[in-house]
C-alpha cells in the first residue's frame, strides 16, 4: 500500500511539473516491476525453504544430543528414562 501511494504521488508530482509523459512513465514503471518481481519471488522461495530446513536440522541436532545424554547415563550404570512432552520436546532423566 505504501509503495502504491509513493508511485501515485510521484506520478502526481510529475503531472503538475509538466514533465509528465504517460507512455514513457508507464513503461518505466512496468520495466521496474518486471525486474523486481523475480527478485522478490526468489527471496520468498529461499525463506520458505530455509526456515523449515533450519527447524529440521535443529530438531535432529537436539535429538542426537538427548540420545548421547541417554547413552552416557546408561554407560555409568544408572537407569535412564526418556520422556516426550505434549509439545514434542524430549527430556532425559538419569536415576
């Protein structure tokens, strides 16, 4: 909305300053938007891939850390329990 208003204001100022040429102004804006669209689309795709990918890697790393904690507890001769909470987080209890 802000960008739309800024473009409208710019065109309005050009109209009143006698520099307004509708055929060239429309082409310039159209070319600018054509160049900007692939960039914005690429950024959106990268973000939509990066965020879930980061969450998957972080979950795997957390699971490996809990597994190592569980095994180290068993290696010391203690009993260990692994609990999974309702939100999906795991916790290891060494007794």
